[in-house]
């Protein structure tokens, strides 16, 4: 488990600045006016801060960007970061500034003065400082503790409480996505989720015999070729009114996707360690809402399976029966995520009668062709819920874009011998996958499907994450819970 960097808020103490080790960040507004902290650092460095601020380079900085003064004279610090930031930064600007100064090793002290959104700045720093070093031999260079000096530490600390819960959730999601499939198989995944009990989440693990009894023939068909047992984990956070219908989050947890008998090509197959990204986001959100004690009822349901080719694996052409009772002709065993979600979503509705249901899945390669790694695909049967989610995603700067659904697309998954088939051909691959899921959504359930194939793990640094697992969706879904489901 990756521990987040320690974040503390302290009263500004100008007398200690000369002796601070590590890195010191000063925040300077566009006009170039220096606050008390920046003035002190400027004096200690014999005017270096003012010279940097007067340079054309500073004028070109966008909010949150910085100039680095390395090994400044007059200070023990190894660097002073001069960050361009308005006096009243937006949440996004504050996070960006935090993320910028979090790149680097060792302790960091930020002189935030009376700036608004100091806790959001710390959130940006903590999220950007993530590093997955679990399997590295030598001590990897680690970002050190973050101290934010502010004029009102107790106010900043209070604002930090929910931010810290969000950091914990995002870190859990990233850890789960980053782990390889030999270390995070279905058994180990379920064990990690049992750890959420510490935060007050009720956790149940349904085993294969339970799933058989429930009739989950669709989900079970995916894992039947693997030595790892299929599982469904049910997580409940009961922070809301006793009788309030919950929000249900349902995640695809394919711990590894070889494609099965419809085997994937070798090139890039190792990427399929992240095919449990949907389940990882669900887990992260559960951790966040529990740690911040959200006044809402939220259930998280993840289907944990491994898609392997073997003598017991499902074949193309097999017909399986879902928990709902509908039969599915499996044309391609590599379209397995929808088979897992079909039963997990049906179970979520039968058992919990949710006020809303959101599923997340690294479902289709076609999603990456459509939206790249910038935005996730949003599909929904409910304009209000979809709008609320898009608004939350926008506020958290997590890219999301709605795509259409409709009867004409549903035609494409008709089967000659069963109620439906599991692929719809080459065109509109992400939409036909959503149509397939839609067949397992009850009319009365407001539902969103999020196809996160492109955004769960990316090959370059992003605003708030180093290259690799992003944790996309944890912040937006946590905000949606706060906006729509808390009393
Ligand atoms: N897990 C994959 C989708 C995926 C691809 C996620 C690349 C992330 C990166 C999914 O199970 C899959 O294999 N989908 C097939 C569907 C096809 C057989 C209809 C695909 O996208 O090729
Ligand atoms: Mn697949
Ligand atoms: Zn898959």
C-alpha cells in the first residue's frame, strides 16, 4: 500500500525560513507584488526573487506554473520555487500549483500566507507526489513531507479533512491498477477490499458457489478458464438515512484479460493488468466516502474474474444464461467485461433497488479510438443524472464526454439463437457495448455507464498524476455523491 506524503499546516514563521531544508515555494500574484513570506525569502536571497519576478519568464507563466531558483544564496534550502498564482486562485489553479511544486524530492514548504484554497493546493501536491515503488529494489527517490505555512492553520486543517480522504481513495485506486495480475489476483483483490472494514465499510465476499446459486452464469463464464476463483465483492457505506435508497457503483474487475480463447495478440497484452480499473475506481470511491463520513448511502459492487484460455475456458459460440434470465451468445470471448457487468448490475438492482447506478469499466478499445486518453465515454438512460455527473467531472477536471445510445444500435447485438450476442461488429463498438449493458438496466433505474479504457492508465504525466494509473473518476464520483446523494 502506498502511503500518501504527510501534509501539515503550520502558522507562518518567517524566522525559520533561512534554515529550512529541502525546497521552499513562494506564491506570487500576476502583478508581481510580494507577500510577507516572499518578501522575506527575497531579502534572504539578496533580491533574487524580485529579479525573477521582474523577468519576462515570470510574465509568461500561467497560474500554477513556476520558476526554480536552485541552491539560492542566503538559505539552507536547495531550491526556491517561485509560483505564479492569483491572490484568490480557483480550485484548479491551486491544485495545479501544488502539483507543480510536488515534482521533486525531499521536504517541501509552501508559503501560502492567506491564500484561498490552501488545502486544495495540498491536495494537488499529494496527488502528484504518488509513486508506485512497491516492486523497486533500491530506495526510490521519494517526495518528502509537505508543510503549508498559512495565516490560519486551523481553517486550512478543517478544509484538509475531506481532501485527505480523497487522496486516500485515489491512492487505493492507483495502487490496485498498478499491481500486476500475479500479485493482485481475484483472491488478493478481495483481501485488500476487506481492509476497507477499518474505515467502516461493510464488506461481503461472494464466492463461486454463491454466484452459482444466484444464477450468475454470465459472470462465471468469464472466469471458468482461470485457476483463480471468480468473486463478487459487495461494499456498503451507510452514512445516510436508514431508508434512503443508495447510489450503486458497479465495477469491472478483470484482473487480467488475455482475451480468452479469442486470444489477444502478444504486443501490448501486458497492459491488460489494468482491466480491473473500473473495480479499482469503485473501491477508491468507497474508501473516500467512508473516510470523510459522507452522509450518504453508497454501495460498491465489483465483479472479480480472470479471463484466461484453457481446457475449461468458455468457447466462442457458447450460450450462457445471465442472472436476469436472458441468454447470451458469446461470439468473442474477449468481449468479457460486459458479461461480468451484466450479472453484477442485475444483482445490484435486485438487492439494493438503488436510486442511481453507475458502472465503470475498461470496456472497449474503441473508446480509446474515439476519445483518446483525454476523456472517458459517458452513456446514460437519464439526462439529469448524466448532466449532474458531467458537471462534477468538469469541476474536478476529469475529462468526460457523453455519447449516444438508441434502438438502431441495439439491433446490432441481436442473435440468431439467443436473446443477444456479446459483440455488435466493428462499427460503434463502445456504443454497442453500452447497449448490451443497457439490457440489464431496469426501466426505473437512472443509470450511467462510464467506459474508462482510455483514462484509467496513461502513458504520460497528467496534471495531478505521474505517468501510469490516474485514479480517474474518484474525485468526480465523490463530488457527485456530495452534490446529489448527501442529505
Ligand atoms: N479490456 C478490453 C478493452 C480495452 C482495450 C481496455 C484496451 C483498455 C485498453 C476489453 O475486454 C476488450 O477486449 N474489448 C474488445 C471488444 C471486442 C472483442 C468487441 C476490444 O475492444 O477489442
Ligand atoms: Mn477483453
Ligand atoms: Zn477486458
